[in-house]
């Protein structure tokens, strides 16, 4: 899956899930999605491992589960001038832990 254009990145109102939408070389659009982890006193991570949906998370059309390492590789050469995208990249780099501001 080769990303050709990122067209949106945001944090969702569900308490902090993140996602970014992109087109690939197959002409389809997808969403890279980080769901907020359940709140728990013993929680080590703030977000679940990434997944990719065809036509967004609301479509329910899950196409790929990623490990944190796979997500880091996937995002290695991507860039998008957007604050939420930058935050998402940091969460992936920290393997699901949102940096404390």
C-alpha cells in the first residue's frame, strides 16, 4: 500500500482517538486509525495498536491490523503539515503512549 496523498488528520470527539485519511496508488482512500485505549489505572498506553480502514473507520471495512513497528515503518516517509498528524506520529513513535505536554 503506497500512500500518494494525505488529505486529513484529526483527533476525534470520542475522548482522543486519532486518524488520518489518505489516497493510495490503487485509487482508494483509507484511514489510519488509533483508537483511544480504555481508561484504567494500570494502563501503560493511551492508544490501541493502529488499524487501517477502507473509506474510514465509520465504514467498518477493516483492511489491516498493524504492530507498532509496522506502523512506524508505514509512517517513516510520510509528512503532512497538521498539528494532529504530528501528535499521531509521536504516539506511534512512542508505541501507543501519548507524550505528556
